[in-house]
C-alpha cells in the first residue's frame, strides 16, 4: 500500500506540474500579445540569446556540414551518386539538423542561463520585490525572453544552415573532388521552398519550447525543485534536460504529422 501511495503522489505531482506549465505558457502568450512591451529588455535578450550564441552556432554548423560532406560522399559514391552530395547536405541541414542542433546549442548556452538567472531572482525574493513595486514579472522577465527566442532561433538556424552547406562544399568539392557547379546546381534542383519553411517552422516552435521550459523552471524554483542553491542547480539541470527532450520529441511529431 505504501508503494501504491507513493506512486499516486508522484503521478499527481507530475500532473500538477504539467498543468502549471500549461497555464504558465498561456499567461506568457497572453501578456506577449497585449501591450505594453519592454522593448529594451527584448533587445537585451536578443543580444544574449542570438548574438552571443553566434560563435557556438558557427562552430557546430561548420563541422556538422563537414561531417555530412565526408559521410555523404562515401555513402553516395558506393552507388555512383556522389553528384547528389549537394542536395543530401542541403536537405539534411535545412529540414532536420539545422533546427535541432541549433535548438540544442541554444538550450545549453542560453536556456540554462535563463533558468539560473530567474531561479536566483526567485530564491532571493527579487521577483516578489518586482510585484511589490507594481511590476508584472511576466512582462519584465518572461515576455522579453519569449520574443527574443522567436526572433533569434530562425536566424541562428539560417546561419547554421549556410555555414553547414559551405562546410560540406569545402569537404566535397575542395577535398574530395566533387564538381562545385554540380554541388550547387543539384541542390537548387532538389531543395524547395517548402523544405526551407519546414526548418523555419521548426525553429520557431523550438524557440518557444526552450524559453517556456527554462523560464518555468526558474520561475518556480522552490516549488518544484527545492530551495536555495541546490534548488537553482536542480531547476537549471531540469530545464536543459526537459527542453532537449521536448525539442527532439516535438521534432518527430512535426516531421511525421505536419510535413
């Protein structure tokens, strides 16, 4: 009976947390759609989430494209189809690897910092102080991050795709001898606008997921993840893990059901 009771308590706790996450997202969206907006805070978060993530995106994008160039060339050359290296690299990056890897990198670099920052504000009672001063914590903390995530993720994904395609070009054309004209000509023939829009839609949804989970875990530090420094560390870890898992799960559902 004790085991059944613990199972029931755990189930109720998870269901309650899921409901709290849903209400948190709903309130965040409603405040985002209604003025006024903290434009300076939005610009600050765009710089933090977007510009300061650029180096990581450039590195991961270039090496991902290089790996795809190597693996794609040796796989396609077995069937005499190495001329299709360009479309293979382009489609793989634009539809899947670009949005997903970009989201995972932003989660590790920016999502963890957002969760930790808001978590520290919660345990140090700074969020309570904002409420006492008449400031809405959602408008001041959550909405700028949500708008910045929606703006930055598609742009970072586009940078990742371009750098990755160039990395594949450097390996396939400059190192392995594939024709440069063939590389880009076949890519233009097989990559359609629908493929590009698929990657953009995915990156937009990933931006919402990352900010939603990170802000929620930080905002409710002390309720769902314990108090003090240990609570902040747990909230940060949970934010990164849950965001990464949700990105991969949602990517599957978008790919299988919507596209």
